[in-house]
């Protein structure tokens, strides 16, 4: 095992020895990255290690989610501070973008490049950085010991507390944070409420502040308007290609996949046509998205020319390592893909499995299974566990079971010689179900009429009438 | 005359010309594949290799359901699922005439978790589904029940079966008996005096004729 792993890692170096420089292309990095979980709304715990926060306050009414995406190029931990600020945890970014001053220049340059006016500050606590940024104080320090001293001169307005509180403080003659920090805390809590005291503790680093990490949009959504209306499905498929490509890229960036896609075709007059395709497993691969969508489109009759298309992804789900078959044999299908393709074209209900049920009534001893389990069957060796079978030693069951037992006419009963003794021996009696109103009392026989077929018939014990229930094919 | 002066290469490039070399190559390919015993010694003896060929198309002409036509295949399928090293292969039944009865299949050793039933809305969709399943490479066998279909589609199924290494079995009514078929095996099953009558209509690499099924 160990040796095998080592060989894989050194493959690029050993390749030249075989004389073929291009024999071993570098492996795709996706599978390694695939084990990373998708970013979720998890609280950031800043006390694990000394944290360092970059706060940036934008002028005007910025589009924070869009800016957060930019910020995510520097750190994975970006948090929105409504209405106009972002907080970035940058301790981990220093190794790549450091030192501190340079990191800050890089970040500030990003906003400048976007043409947005912004003020920033770096401090060991979230609120200290945010307050400094709001106050225009260009603090850039990772020193927790001197933090409180740097805050003393900040005007109270930078706390963004509500006007009522600020008014109270102003009437007390308090102008700066330093004045506030000197006051006894119990009195402060009474006058301003516990929230303000908590804010102060966070700012000076006495208390950590858990912040929610920003998670990018959870769905892919794109609308494409056509200059000329599209009347053929084949052209639609082609028009969809770039959208699907962007969708796949969107998913790849997030190490995520989807299990469904919704497509809306907009027409000039009519209601939009809505299509929905499901995937048997979470996927983000463009060929697979395109193929299943194409299958679905293939059986669509366009009610009218299409003016625009809208593609919506389902909820993003983390990709499991299995669904990325970067090293897999390519070309060959998996069972999943087969089932998916069949379902996309024939409909969900048209593709199903069957399973046994613990039940003596033959018609209730099985059921359809829509949720196909694609993992390897538990009981290797073919035979399901005995519990799932009503009674294995019972009379063999017919492969074809009629949906409803067919009442045999007098003549048929005679022809099958059911009344005579040589046509029937050793019946299996099934008498059950009296408790739920669907009781049965039947004697089942396996008979072989003269022409060679083998049938499964039963005699209703109360009415004495005969029924055909199945065929041994 | 241009027709007479055409070279051999031109001639072979014509799609209408069937090259014997290719035919024998594909035959060699399929005969090197494993065969599955039918469970009936009388039938095994008549089939080249001694059983059902895999990666090929078999056609069963039958008018009445319940003559034991599935019994010819089920033991082989159960065996193929049991013996598989690695992934257990799938069985796909397309447009069966009745519901496949799960307890019966379980009794015969079929892995139900690897059985897929497909109910397509039309014959064309059924053929499409069969082609997809045969070609996928994850199926041991694909059964297809059809009222009728043309030669062109059967050829596609045969190619798909060879490509995917699956056994394709097509059940059709007896009236198609005299149509040409690319299937490598054609069987006719009819009602007999005491037991069903099985006749081999076409056997690639074998001899057609009646088969003695023996007591069963």
C-alpha cells in the first residue's frame, strides 16, 4: 500500500527514465480538493489561534456579496458586516500574501481597481478593525497588547450604535471610546444595555466574536435572451452549451454539484415551458449535465418559438469523491448514468426495481422500488437474506404474476382438468389477511396443461371458483 | 465503363458490401467470450461453446407467455451475477408482458437489487432503452419484449450488445419467423404435445433444428 502510494507521487520523475516524457500527465487536482467540504454557514471561531481582522468600509451602497467574492481570493473566511463593510480573517493569508503591510496594500488596491472608495484597517479583533476603518483610522497592527490604547481616541460614532444610545452618551459628556472604557461596567450595562458592553469587550479583545462566514450564492441562475427566436430543439441544445459551461465552472469553483436542473423556455405569448431534470447522483460535470438535459429536450415538443432560456441549478451539494471519476475509466457508463439517462427520457416512473416483502398474500409479497440503491448489494452471493422471502421452501413462485387474478370459466376449468385429481396434487394453502379486510383463503396449484405451459392457479376456498394467478415462464 | 474499372478498394468502401473478414473477426471475438450454461444439457449441447453466448443478440420467437422461456435464461443470469468479480452486473427487463414477480426471481437466485424494469411508452423508446442498456457495459443481460421491429434496429442492438459485452435477448411473436434477423441465435418456442417445443432457427457456428429439452 505504502509503496504504491509513493510510486504514484513520484510518477512524473520516473517517467523520463522510461524514455517517454509525456507518458504521465500530471493528475487532475480535483479529487484531492474534492474531499474539502463545501463552505457552510459555520461560525468562525477566532479564539483557536490569534486572529487578525481586515475590515473594509465602502462608500455608498456597495454590493457586498459581489465584493465578498473578490475578498475570497485572499482568505476563505469573509464575513459581511451590513450595511457597507466586510470583515476578512487574514491571519492565515499572511503566509501567502504577507507581510501585513503588503497584504493590506493588495486588498486596498483591489477596491481601487474596482473603482470603489474604501477605508480599511487591520486589528486583532473584529470590532476594533471595523471601528477603526469606519473612523478612518488606518490602523495596521497585529499587536493585541497595545490594542486598547489604539482605540481610545476613536469617536463614538464609529461604533454604529443607534442614535438613542449615542445621544445618552453625548449628554453624559462622553465623546470618545477612551472615555467610555474608563467608566464602571455595571453602570454602563444599565444605561446602554448589555449589547454595548459586549461590543466593547469584543473590540478590546476580551471576548471573541463568532462571525458567520460568507457563503456564495447557493444556486446557479442564468438567463439568456436570444436575438432571434429559436424554433428547433437542436438549436436550443447548442445555445445551452455556453450556459452549461458556466454552470459547470460555477460548480467546480465551489467543489459542489447539483442533483437537479431546472430549465425555463420563455416564449413570446405563451406561458414559459418549464423542464426539470434530475440526476441519480450529485454531479457537476458538464458532459453529464449536457447529456441528461439533451435527453430531456429530445422528447420535448416545442409549443412555440423560444425567446429566452433560464437555467436554474438545484441546491448545491458537496461533491463526494466518488462522483469525480477523473481517474476512472472514461467512456464506460456507470449504472447511475444509465439509469439517469433512461429516466431523463422515459420519465421517473418508467424505470424501477422490484423487491420482496414479508407477506403471505402473493400479490402483496412484492413492490416496486423507485429509489434504486446503487451501492453494491449487501448480500453477495445472489440470494437475499431469508427474512425477506415469505418462505423459500414453499412452492416455487411464477415469474409472471398477473396484476389481478383471472377468473377461469367453467370450460377452462374443464380443459385444465382442474376438477380431476390427476391435474392437481399437494396444494399450498394461503389463508391470511383476515384482519385488514383483504383476507384470502386459497389453495394454490402448479398445473401443467397439455400444451406445455405451466400455470399457477388457485381455488378460492369459500366460493370454490378457480383463478389463474401467474405463469411459470 | 466506370463500374468495371473500379478498384477493389472502391468496392470495399461501398457500404453495401459486407466484408467476410470483418464478419469472421467479430465472430472470433464473440466466441472467445465466456458462455453461460442454459441449465439444460440438451440445449447446451446444441449451442456453440456449450451455452448462451455473451456479447451477442439472441432472438426468441414466442406467442404464448409461460412456456418456460425465461427458465432458459434465469439460471445463467443468476450464475453470472453470483460469479461476477467486483461489481455485480445489472439485469434490465424492458417492456415485460407482466410484472416480474420478485419472490420468484429471488427464489431463483437473482440479485433483485441489480434488476431494473423499464416501461417505455412506445416501441421506439423501448429499442432506444435496450440499446442504451446493452451498450452501457454495466449489464449482464438485457431482455426486451416487442411486438415487432425492423432489421435496422436489430442490427443496432447487436452492435450495442457486442460493444457492451452484454447478452441481449429479444422476445418477439412467431410471425417474425421468416424475416431476416442479425441475431446470432434465433429460437422458436411453441406449445407442444406434452411439453414446449424448442427449435433453433439459426445458430451461428452450429446446426439448426429441434432441441430435446428433456424432462424438466
